[in-house]
């Protein structure tokens, strides 16, 4: 390994050891490890061809894979080898590994789930391939200036990506615009052609994904947009260099940025084109691979499973139909059977505003042939509904792929549901609500089509790599089998009553908290007490995730200390992290409020170390790998019925945090596993929330009836935390009062405060808290993404596991 690293330092990086920087050593080590990954990667892919296995293609706009070096070393059992080799070369492994730039290929839970499933497919033996976009820039890098979120480009490729393999020979045309012509061929068959369209080329970049043990290495293929023309020589010779490269620049914007703002018409069109771009390239690649070994299209569902991760890849349904019918002359009915047999759709949201729709006008202009196909699919589907439910025009309107409002729009979720053989939710309560709310008509029309597949996370990344101290403790007591069979953590249960194990467990948690405290002191200049309760809420900033409810508790806690400085209270460090979408004004205002409250609380001498509030800037996978092991309390407090699943709740519980949460998402199933006595559940149920939505709700009356709530809202609204601009948060407070409090913070406030009081009492009992934390770890076996993948493979994809 020393020789391999030195060779890459010289021949790949072009440096001598004497003048090499820590980044140079990282690049050399990464390429040396990549060589070992590739040695296993090629035989894996060859084996899939040789055995003619069914392949799973996982299409997602996001893949939050995080840093790759440590994860690859663990999966290939090379961690100690590379660490020792670098040490022998005079390098500090931690410093070298820290130079890896995190891949900016996602934003939130959607991308983290996709990354976990790729890891688990490789580990469990599924021939799984990811497809996405190779964004030049991520969503954005979040900075905090004067308390406000400021966005800057997330240029993760500035120094190259040592893990990727460019594939200039794998390049496909993707078309936009043009027109459709219909004609009859020489045999009298009706034919359709999409002509006069503009072309962009999609070029592949491959990233190998090793499973644990290194036996199998699967592939993540990302598409980058390339212009069909580098520049126009006519303009170039005339000295107009900007115009000469205009086509190239416009074409290549398709893979520039993750989620360009859709606040403008141009931004909306770019998002729409992005979705089709990676769908069209992926379908061409999938079919080319299939055609290497097969000529009978009817066998496609036997050899190909396409999983649509949310509605972003829903255009697969129309694109696969277009290719089969227009380019390969497969009869419509046969093509439809094939398409449904291949496709399955994962839904991630119950919020109507988050279910994608696109204007028919945009479709007609950008993808005219696909609009025709969607209308035909819709017509035939509605004909079937009309036959079974004659005269029910309201049902037809509800299930139609086209919403007939002032502006006709294509409902992408309906396209995905109708075009798939299975549709799944990601937690039991989420799937139940799908069946009873947004997709109730489809559940009635096709009983059994909607199924549940509760999310999971990979224990390799989120326990073994992220928390080496706890992993070593677990392995020392129950062996290493838990790494691939997470149910084996159950063997820790008796140890929850073993004083020696409990003492070791407490020391592991304290060491993780000390590391977190040091990081916050170095990066943010905020001193925190590692012996305080670390209360953590890290996720996208959104009204439904209710960071504001958390802040109301902080304000009340602060006010109580100020009112009675001699009051004994459990020291607490409240940590909040997450990004707000650039155009989401209220979410950005919540970030400002966190920082304003933090400024006051953390500098009040009456408070001392009894309360700290910290905002973690630029929350990402690497930050999460520090936060999860250090958390004592996991805040999962979304309004019941709004969070599809969540995976942060699983990661923190797996690392020994107790959950305070609503009856929402996977919280319910975590409760079933770990026991309600080992959590702090509160608030309305999804059914109660639904009743409030129907019957109406007087938020102002709730405020008047609760002195703590009224006080906290008044302190924020009056400018106590924003003396430079006293009315800064008036609009935010209005959403909770005169605005009707859509996410029911005021309804859940009293219950939340009571739960927080229970948290304080529980944490004061150190032995009791430790026992609960150990039982949380021991009972998290269900929430491995390995289990999730095995269920998908068995019940949706129809593939045999290659164990």
C-alpha cells in the first residue's frame, strides 16, 4: 500500500513526497484505494453479464453519498492498512482524509436514502445501478452572515473527483422541442416521428459502489450535459467569442446545478429539462445493455426493474413508451404491459404542494411527443375507469393525469402511479395515509398496488464508520455479525443492566460529545458543556418540520432561568442545523431567528452554561457523521401526517439517542421496536390533525390559554431578540396566530413542553437514561437499509439475492 500511494503521488498527482500537501496525499491514497475497488468492480459487472441476472436501476435526482474514502476502506477491510501506510509515510490519516470534498449530489433525506440503498444493494448481492446527474455545483454552500443564510456555489469538483471514471464512449443524444409528425409506412402501419428537435449529449461518469466485504461492487452512473457543438466558427472568426460558445454554454447548464430556483419561468423550464435529460439518457443506456443479450422485448420486465425515487424520474413512463413504440415499433398494448412491468414508484411526500405538476404548455413546447403519449395513456386509463364506474365524472377528474384548472397541468405522481406495477410508501403510517388521502382513488381502483417499504439506513456508514468508538464496543461484546445482520444488536439488551458495559457506553457517548464540542468551539466560537444534554434537530429547514416549535421551547426555558436565576435546571445544548431553499423566505427567517436567540442566550451571564443554542452552518453528510454519535436527544417533531419517514431519527437512535417526537413517519415504528417507555412521544395524531383541518382551528385561543406560549411569542414578536429591528419576526408569528397555524404548533405546544419536562427528569437519572439509550441501539435492527433492499428485491423488483 505504501508503494501504491507513492506511485500515485508521483504518476497521478505529479508530486514528490517532499513537496506534497495533505490534499496531494489524499488524492494519492484515494487512487490507490480506487485501484483495489476496481479490481473487484470489473469481475462483478462481468458476472452480471455472464449469469444474465435481473438488474435493478435506481433513478434519483439525488445521491448524497458523502465522503468515499473511509467508507470504501471499511467496506474493503483496508482501513488499518491505509492508515498504517500513511503513518509510515509520515502523514496523519485523519488530516489526509479530511481533505476529501463531499460529493454535492443531493440535499436531504431523498439523497441520503438513495445512497444507503446503493450500499445495501452491493452488500446484499442485488445487481443494482444508480442513475442520476453529475451536478457541477450542488444546491449551495450555506454561510451565515449576521445571522442570515447566504448561499454560495458548491464547487465540489474544483479539485477533481478521484472516485469517478469519465466514459466519453458512453454518450447519448437527448432532444428537446421540435415537432411530431404522423404517417404510414410502406406496410400501412401508423408511425410517429419526433423531428426538428434540438440535441444535447449526455456523457456518463461512473462511480463504483463497493458492498461490505468487497465481494461485489455496483455502479453509480451520473450524466453530464455536453453540447453537440463546441463553438460556432463563424462567430469565433468574427471575434464574437461569447456568441461562439453560446450553444455550448446553454446546453451544458442542464447539469450545472442541483435544483435551480423555480421562481422564474426559465428556472422552471431548466428543472423540467433536467428531469428529462437524465431519464432519457438512462433509458437509452438501460435498453442498450438489455439488447446486448436479448432481442425479445417481452423479456424486458424479467431482466429490468426501474425504481423511480419520487416523481422526478416519472418521465420514464412516457419515455420508455416512446422508445418502444416509435423507435422499435412495439405495438402500443404490448409496450404498455412492458413499461408497467418494469417500473415501480416510491412516494416521499403527502404534501399536495410537493407533488410535482408541470404545465401542459411547457410539455407541448419542450416534449411534444411525450405530451401526446401521456394524453393517450390517460385516455385509455380513464376509459377503463369509466367502464367500471359509469357516470362518476368527479372520480375521473380526480384520477386523471391532467388537472383541468385555469392552467392545465400534468400530474407527475399520477403518471408514476398509473405507469408502475407497484407503488410504495416509506413508513407504515405514511403508506396508510397515501391509501386514505392523496392516492385513495388509486387504492380503490387497484387494491394491493400500494405497499409499504419502511426506509432504512446503512449501518456501515451510520454506525461503523460514523461512530468507531461505539462500533468497537459493540463488536467487542457481541462480535462483528451485526454489521451485515443488524438484528444481532438485540444481543446487547442484557448488557443494558450490566454496570461495566453501561460505564463503557457512557464514556463512548461522552467522548463523542467532547469531539462535537471541540468542533463547535473551533468552527463557531461557541463553548458548550459536553456534560449537558445534547438536544439535536438537523434536517431541511421547513415549516412542517417545526424548528420553530423547538425554538419556542428554548425561549421558555431561557425565560424561566432569567425569572429565577437560582432555579436548578438540567443543562442543555440545543443544536439545530439545515439549509433553507433560497426562495423560501419564512425558512430563512427561521434560521435568522435561531441565530438571534443564540446571540442573546449564549451571552447572558445569568444563564451560564445551563442553556446553549447552536446553529450548525452547511449541514451535510460529513457534519452528520459527527452529530449523530454525539446526540443525546433526537428532535423528530414534524406535524403528524407530514413527514413521510425520516432517516435522521433512525441514525440518532442507532447511535444511542432518545427520540422526542410526534406520531409521524418512522417514529411510530421506532416506538414499536424500542418501546414507548424509551421515547418521548407527544402531540396530535395524523387522524386528529386531519380533523382539525376539516373542523377548523382557533390558534389564537390556544395562545391565550397558555401563558408560556403567549410569553414566548410576545418576546419574539416584540423584538426582544431583534432590538435592531423589533418587527423582524412579526410575519413569522402571524403564521402561528392570525395566519391559522397550518402546521399546528400551538396545538402541540403544551404536549411538547410536557414531553421536554419528562426529558429533563429522565436525563437527571443517569443510570436510567443510559439503560434507555442502550435499548434504543439494541432494538434498531429493523432500520437497516439491508432489510429495506431485501423487501424491495423480494416483493417489488422480483430479483434473487446473490448471497
